[in-house]
C-alpha cells in the first residue's frame, strides 16, 4: 500500500486516519472484539492488543514503538491483518 513502510506503526496511523471518517466507530468495535478474543479488560488500545496477540510471551514487543526486527514487524502486521479479517467475518 502506498505510504506504508513495513512498520506496524504506519499501518496503525493509516487505519486511524481512514476510520476518522466514521468517527472511529468500526475501530471501537474492533477494539472491543479483540479484547473479548483475548479476555482482556481495561483501556488497552487495539494496537496493543494486536501486539499482545502477535507476541504473547514477549512483553517487550507490546509497545507500538518497540524496536523490532523486520521479521517481528512482519509478524505484527500479519497479526493485524489476520485479526481485521476475522473481525470482518464475525461482523457479517
């Protein structure tokens, strides 16, 4: 995609910008759905939840701006895309 540099943070920024048009309604539902999937409470945002799902045993990777290898960034982006697809399927 144009403007995405292979880092999860650029995908997150893109999705926040895209979803601003619907006042974050879909992202709010996505966040709630993700939190249910991992049985999480609290105010953790969807990027953090995606990272927890991608790296369940490595809390150092849960920060959106953590230093990750190219392979780890790919894993985080794959987790994002997979969860978005699952969310979309569940919504229909």
